[in-house]
């Protein structure tokens, strides 16, 4: 932990999901207040690890995203509160700034906005822009000062704390953010506290070499955070952090924003559709009628049922049982499909 | 054909002339004529007014540099950098129909002329280094493409690497320098024929391209190279050439007639720029659309693909269907749940094409580009007036700088506004969003 590193935290602040998460009917409820105190303890631990560690926190709110705290702005701002003799000053600044900006953002939410999709993409791209600036500035300043000193880049990473289900409409932007994170060599960690498994965030963690953790005990959040997400990626090779048990590579189709595991792909532009279409909606390519007939014949019987919901509705598409897709009538080409390999059924039920 | 020495001279001092005295233009013109004897008379007439395009680009660029009130040049230099970055963004973002499944043969010149030292350390070493970077970047942007490598040496074409979709395989072929030691003369015809034959079996919906890095000023061909050119036009093979010495008529013809690009590298940086301009997928030719109005592109097809689930190496081991080996990691076919070792592949049980969806998603930013941001001229009529960049939270300059050398596409306030969400971004984030992220932080799409 010699080298300073940068951590960007994206906090999902969806009011409805946090309400559900805190319900006492859950096995291990985690109300927002308890979550925040554990999160702040983790953030304090991060800045305490190294004097030069930097931090930025983004809030993903319904329909928007906001910067809640950043080390760069904290240095400039004058804290008006009187000094607290029992608290380390940096912690004090961090905690009060976080709480202040968070309550400002939540108060600013109107009733209409509460139902709009969460601004995860916005906060993710903002944190990437921030990291881009932080890394760029550090290289340019060292070159002007003198090149004899090795460039110390704050080793950047992003931690996404998510409670909301996947937003299928944001598939392409999320994937674009993942690829830019790969380009910047940014590790994306995902901590899923509540809600169904997130397909996109699984892929994000897998592609950038981070960890995706679905919490079994949300009330023990702080332990997960400190044991898994506090050490920087360079150190994680030496300690054993929990790994992802499987990665779901499903994608969202372009036509109805369903999350599909078998799709129909245009050979020109690679657009994904959940059912055979005569004309590609993206590049206006017309497909031969023979292919359509062939694909319609072999199409899974489930597809028409999906297409009846043109409005993107993430939760039903998400919870689409995979077993349903497996139990479909076999196409002619498959012949001796399942019975040939008994070992797989065990894997599929997990 | 001019003697090679002259070509090299003018190559090596081209960099100097960029920043050198203004008066060199006359002597340069004379040299240019000596070199470009192969050029047509029309080109020469044009050359009288403006001998080289790059001279025009850099002419009197120092005039635009102005000191600020403290006598520092820093502001002006940053301004120039920002302008250069933004220029790339101003290119039209309309062409949506691009070829995504690409096949490319990289033809490397391995003749003795590659040992010239006008580019450091030698043309050959620099070419190898850039070729490796090119392959990496190319696969990054064209994940479904394939690259083959052909060398030109000793008057023949030499197959260095077969067509492969794996960047590691391609890199391995061009990794060993001693196997590629330059020698003899290059033969454009032999190399292009070899590249053409290796692409003849490909399906018609993929693009076929040849990229030649050419350092020589001669080509030693067994037959008529123009016949080869006609064959390439017939096969719809696009040839692009990056020349390291000077322009040759045959090279220009090869590129122009097949729809490729031709460029002569002025210096190391320009060489890289020319090469890397060939990386983004080319817009598909309009011929396909005009010929069959009802049918559209006959090669286009709808493909059924499955997106697998990846099992980690900690899962309980089971037999894979491709090698019948007991393994923990693997991918599950979404239709029949068979376990295969690698993607992309066709499922051995049900025949479904299994691809990793991130592979497909890598090319989507070409389909849905971010709208270019508009430079903000005044602070009025702003829906959200923030004093910080919406993306990276850097503060904007308080007041507009006194020297308003703002040209087209530059904002004197350093603000660039998204046409959709009307948030303001700084110049750095503007470039970063459009070149890397491909997603506007304000609108989230």
C-alpha cells in the first residue's frame, strides 16, 4: 500500500429500492442510515490508508447523477463547522460534505423523478471523466517539473454499490463505459447489496478484472467492504478475495430492450434483436426472406410472448427464468441434445 | 523513377521545414519536382501553388501564437492543443453504415530500402513497432476481424502469418525480428496476388482490405501489375498504402482505383498517424445499395447467436463437449447448456453460434455516436449554468480570456454544450467523451 491510489465510489441512491432493502421482512435488512454509517467508515478507512489517497463519490439518483464528494474540491472548500477535538479533521470534512450534498440531492428530487430510471450511466461516465483528468494532470505536471522523477499515477478504481435491478435501456452506454474503463486501465468493483443479480455489472467487473460480490448478509456490509474492496487491485493478487462464481454474458436487444440469451444479429452492424426482423432498424439492411423463414421455424416459442411488451420493463425481463428457456422444444438440428451430457444439468440448476 | 537518395533527403528534412524559415518554399518546390517526376502534369500545376499539403497545414502557425499579458505562452499553447484535438471531432458523424466483419492482409516491405535510417532507429524497426501497435489497436476496434501478414522481399511475396482472428497469433508472427530481416527488392504484384488469393474464399458480407507499408521506390514484378489491380477492383479488395519514401504513380493508382487511401509519411509521428487512420471500420460502399434497390445488400443476413454464461475455474468440473476433457471453466451454451471451452464458436451439440456479447458490443459506438458538442459563445440562454464542468467538476475559467483568437469550433469560455441535455463540458472531457467513452455523461446515452 505504498503507492497512493484513487477510488471513485458510485452509490446507488434509489429511494424505492432502499426502502425495500430496509424492510424488516427481509432476512437481513439494511436500512439506508445503517448503510451510510458503514459506507462512511469505509471511505474514512480508504483515505486513512495513505496520506495521498484520493477519493470521489458519485450518487446515482433517479434520472440524474451528482458528484457528492471529491478530494480535489474538499481541499478548496473552507469548512465552517468548528473543529471537533475527537475526530480526525479529514474524516470530519468527508463525512459532513457527504451528508450535506446527499441530503441536498435527495431533497431536490421531485415526486415525478422518483420513478425514473437510476442515473447509473451518468455517474459511471462522470467518474471515468474525473479519473481521466486526475491521471492526465498528474502526468503533465510531472513532465513540466522534471522527468527524472518517476510518474506516480494514482492507481484508479471504481466501486459501484448497487441496489437497483439492471436498466436494459442502458446496455450500450454501460458497455461503452466498460470498454473505456478497460482502456484507462481502471478496475471496476461491484458490490450488490439488494435486488436481482446484475448482468451488466457482472460483465463490468469481469472485463476490467474487478470483483463482483453479491452480499449474502447485507447487514455485514462493512466487513465485505474492508476485506474485499479496500485493498487496491495490485494487492489483491496476494490476498484471497471472493471471486465471481459465474459471469452472465447476456445482452439487451435493440428492439424491445429485453435481456436475451439467444438473439438474432444483423451481419452488417451486429445489432441484436430478440426475434427475426425483416429489416435491420439500425442500418436499414433488408434480410433475405429465406433466412427469416428458416429462423422463424427454429425460433424459441417464447419470443412472441416477450414481444408483447414494447415498453422496456426491466424487472420481468430480468427475472425471466433460464429454466424456461432451457425447457423449450428442441429444434430439428439439435437431435440428441441434453441426454448426451448428464453432467451439465447439475451446472444449470445452480 | 528518381534516385532514392533524393527522396530520402526530402523526407528527412521535411520535418525541419515545418518549423524552419519561411523562405524554403522555393527550394522545396524544386526538390518536389525532382521527386515527383512520375506525377501527371495536372498535379504539377497544382503543386506550383501549394507544393505540399503539410506545408499548408503548418504555414505560419507561429503567427497564431500570442503571448498573454504576463508574457507567457502557456495559454496559447494549450489553446493550440485543444484546437487540434477538437478538429478531429468536427469530422462528420453521419456515416452509419460501416463494415464490421473485416478481413485485412498487412503487407510489410522487407526490402533493403527498409534499412534506411531516415526514421529512427531504422524504417524496418519502426515499421515492426508500429505494426504491432496497429494490430493491437485494430483488434480492439474490430473484434470480429481477421488479419494475415505477407512480406515482400527478394522479389517474391512471402506468407508470414495466416489469416487469424486472435491478436496474439498475429503478434507472434511479427514478433521475431531476425526472421524478418530485410533483403532484396520488393514486389508489389507478387505480394498483392498472394494477399488476394488468401482472401478469395471469404464470404461476401465481410470487407477485404490490403494495407501495404512500402518503403521502396521500385517494384520488381513478374507481369503487368495493372492486371493485378484490375483483379483487385473486380474482387472489391480495398488497397491502402503508407509509403515511407515518396509517392509512386502505381501506388497512387492502386489506392485510388480500389477505394483505399494513400499517404506518404513525413516523419515518425506522421507515419503512425497514417497507419492508425486505417483502423476505424471503413464506411461500406454505396454500390451495394444502389444496384439492387429491392433486395438491398444481398450479402446481409440475420444470424442466430447465443450469449453464454461463463463458469469460473472454481466451479465443479465437468466434461466439455469440444475436447471431452474434465474442466472447471468453460462457457454454457444458452440453448442446450452444453459446455464449450472457448468462444466464439459453434456449439457442437445444437449448432448455435456462441459469441461473447462484449465482443459485439465493442463496435456499437460506431452505430450510435455521441452528438458533437457545440462550443458556447456566451453565458446567456443557458438552462443549467454551472461554474464547473459537468463531467469532471473542473472549474471553468472565470472570465473569457482577453485575446479572443477563437476560431470556428472553439469556445472562448472553454465550454462545450451537449445539444440534448444542455450541460457544459470542458474541452478535455469533450474529447474524452467523444473518443473514448462514447456516451454523454449528462444524458446517459
